[in-house]
């Protein structure tokens, strides 16, 4: 099957590309280190049009969203957003998502953002449950109708403010406004995946080039830097740090129990209520290697020669200049400072459990 191309594909002539969730996406433009530093120190721009966009609207939209995501959507006012997991009946994460309560009134209307390649299955899941439960709402997969860019870094709010009609520096976290950016009518959300200030901007696909060009001079960044940035902050990557088949995890194991409201009646609620009461057996932790070597996905975590866990993500931190990783260990070994080892190329490398985010 041919890879899907983002609407900004022609603007990425100098980038190297990779297959990510069925999309042909830029992995780097200059170098991961250069792009990473731009976001940590000033500002960078990412094409994140591989993320899905599913819109749910109508009288029962809130009911459907509350039954299929783990957080309490009814807490949202128009223009607010929240993070949530999507779980099966056993409480296993199928995906994670941001849910936006759209501020265009008239009826309940939500936009939620599945990860790359998950938009069709999310749409099918929502429609199937809507019909099974007899709910009155419309579900539309609008992924192909939208382009999405992320402008991130300490200078990002001011940079976006220069070309936007809205007061971007004045936006609280997890908010959404409709405004013009570079003359393009857009949704601007104060969300991101880097640990820095910044926004994610949605516009119609036909206006994508004009939106991108409004940030001429801003360092373009690819998925390589996006990965090192999110790893330094300890953020989950769907399909790698959790996966319903290869890495089945509950939100409590994955460290996002705060995004679960067991007072709402969502799919998987009963199973997760039991985990919440008993506590998870495993915990998602940060790791710092104390010896030369890079921990990678699948590497074993050991203690006194016994395998006790495994790495799900790892990199050389460009900011810290030392190897870091994320992975799962028994909860009894999850205290920061706990000494363990990571097996890198058949060699046990001394490591310790570390708190995340790794950065101050």
C-alpha cells in the first residue's frame, strides 16, 4: 500500500523521509541535534499532519466521548482540551489522544486526535459503539481535510503571536482558539509534545503551504528531533511505549493514571478500577545509563543478572549529553536511584532508575 503524504510534502524537499504510521514523513531537515537544540533554546516548527482528526458532534457527543475515553469530557468547557487514553474492556490502551471541546457552540462538538495511522480504526470504533448504543451524534474522520503543524520552543509564543490575530502568549495551557495565522483561518491549540512552550495549529489542507510559509526563518524539524525531545520529557509514544498487541499496558502501568476518571462509565472502567485499587505490578520509568552505550527498544533491564524489565525507548539525550531511556520494571524497583543494568550488545551496562522529566 502506498504511503500517505502530508499536504506539506512539497515543502520538505531538503528533508530525509521515513515511514511513520503509514505516512511518508520528514525525519530530519538538517540534523537531529540542530533541530533539537532549536526547540530547547529558541523555536522550531514540525509538520505533524500525520496525526488524525476525528470530529464528533450532536446531542449525544459528550456521552459517546465519555464512554470511549478515560478522562471526563464533561469537565471541558468550549475551547478547552484534555489528555486521555482509549482502552479496551480489559483496560489495555489502544491509543492515547487529546480531546478538544470545540468553541463554535450550537451543539456539543469535539475534535479528538488519534496517533498516526489510527484515524480509521478510531473512526470505526466510534461509529460502531455509537450505533450499538443507539446514540444521536455524527462522527467524521477529517484527517485528510486538515494539515497540522507544531511550533515549539521558549520563543514559540512570541513567534506565533507575530503572525496570529489571537493573543497567543496569553493562552493558558490546553486551550483552543479559532483565529488567523499568516492570513490563514486556523485552530490554534496551546498543546505540544516537546515539554516546551508552543502551540499546535490546524488549518485546511489547501492552506497548508501558506501557513508553513508564514514561519519562514523558523528551523524546520523532523520526527527524529520530535522523538529525542519527547523522550527527554518522558512522554509516551504509541506503538512503542505501549501497544495493544506488542506492549499491552494499562494507563496505570504507563504512568498516566492521572488521565483516568473511574467515576465515568467508559469502556475498560471496571478493569481499571481494580488496577487503581490494587496498584499496577509494573511501572513506566526513566533510566540513566552510567556507562557508555545507548539503550534501545527491546533491550533487557536486569538486576543481579536476572531480567526484571525492558526498554521501550532510548536515546543519547542531546540536552544532557548522556544516554537516557524509558521502560518498564516491577513497581518495587521504580524508585528513582534504584540501581539496575541494561543489556546493550550482550553487555550489562550500569544504570539507575530516574525521575521523569529528565530535564530540570
